[in-house]
């Protein structure tokens, strides 16, 4: 049985349409059930855009006739917020179907995304050391990594998991404080290269409310790993200031999206030391002096303008 796709949307109808139109290009889409959770508007300022988004998702079945096996739309009657909406929605669907593929309204997928996700879910279902399947990878060199590798963080830009892994999920700040020491925090931060632990601190302080850092911390305590593609099967289109917890950087992406399938999945379930080194170096590169980062950003902007004018 193919895994259902669970899509979370809010107030971005244009982004949502791009996500749907990319997803429907997958040959497995016509045999896949799609569940769309539409959060209620938080303020009056968001009401119109939320209603526009709902109007669009309610047209999917008729506009893309036969595009999906079935489309289920769940319109919240109150505002959950992104974290609670995802926790509740994933739990609801995964408890019924045993597995799920999860997307948000700014994740555009490859035309073989569903092939990759479903094949990986089937292959590693009985390997409980595998916590999740990720469709995204850092923009690192892919040579000598194979088609996929294992790594410690269950990233949330296009991911999938199983009921018997998700059952451990809890957004429990007190549990984290009691169970993580300085050695754990160093491992969470990839040594001194990143600041993932700061996401937990900000949640603890009430400055943000997110869910994914808790999934990472729980996976870490289970000594679990996530399957990562060497080249991403998704592209994040939300770095335009339109979303929740989004910045304006596109440095986390390859120039192209992965369309390779079939692929070879790894059998040796260990974290890739080469991938770890490259990801550590990627995080180190983000700590360059401000002038260097500003120059690189301007170069990226000029490159995009040049490519746009050329086309």
C-alpha cells in the first residue's frame, strides 16, 4: 500500500498550487490519497488569504480529475499554529495508515519524489533504527556518497515516517531538560559547527513554537538515523518572507532537483562519516564574516537576475 501524503497549508494559495502541480507530476500520485490540513486564520489580516487557499484546495479534485486517488480536506475551525497542526495531523493520519509522507505548502517536489519515498518506506519499515526518510539534503558535494546515506537529523522539508517511530514523539520541554547533558548537546550541534540546540532553547524560552527539534532530540536518544538523498528531491520555495519561521536565504539548496530513480539504497545502517564532514564544513561556511556573506548573497542575486533575463 502506498503511503498517504499529508499536506499542511495556511495562507499561501500560490505556493500551495505550485506544490500540488509538482506533486501531481508523479506517476504514483493517481494511486495516492492526499490529506490536506488547512489551518484557520489567526488574525483578520490572514482571513482572505486563508479563504483563497481553501477555495483552491477544494477545487483540486475537479481541476485535476484523476490526479490523486482521493483528496481529503480538513479545514480547522480554530487556529492551531504550524507546530500543533503538524503534530495533530501527522498523528491522526499515521495512526490510521501506519505510515505517512509529510509536506508543507512551500515544498515543491521532484517528479520521482513519491517513488523515492514509498520505496524507502518499504525497504526500511522493519529497520527500527531508521527513524525517518528525508527528501532534502544540504547543498554538499554528492560524489562518493552513493544515491543515499544515513545521518542523524530527521529533517522536515519533505519527510516520511512510520507509526511505530512517531509514537515516541512528544513536545516535552521538561523531558529534554532532564535527559540531555553537555555531551549530548555537543553531538546535537555536530560538535561546534551548528546551533541546532538553540532551537530547543528558543522553544523553552517561549520565543518560538516549533516541533521538528523535538523529533531530532527523540531520534537522538533512540540512537536512530534518517535516510537522506545525496541530492534533494525537493525545493523549498518559502524563502520569500511569506511563511512561518522562514528567512530570505536560498543557500540551503542545490541548483537542480533530483529526478533520478530507480536508485540504490544503502544496506549498511551507519551514519556516513563523509556526509557528516561535508555537512560540518557547510555549517562552518555559514559563519563566514559578514562582508563575505553579503558579497556571496549579492552574487547569487545577480546570477538569478542574469538567468531570468537570459530566459
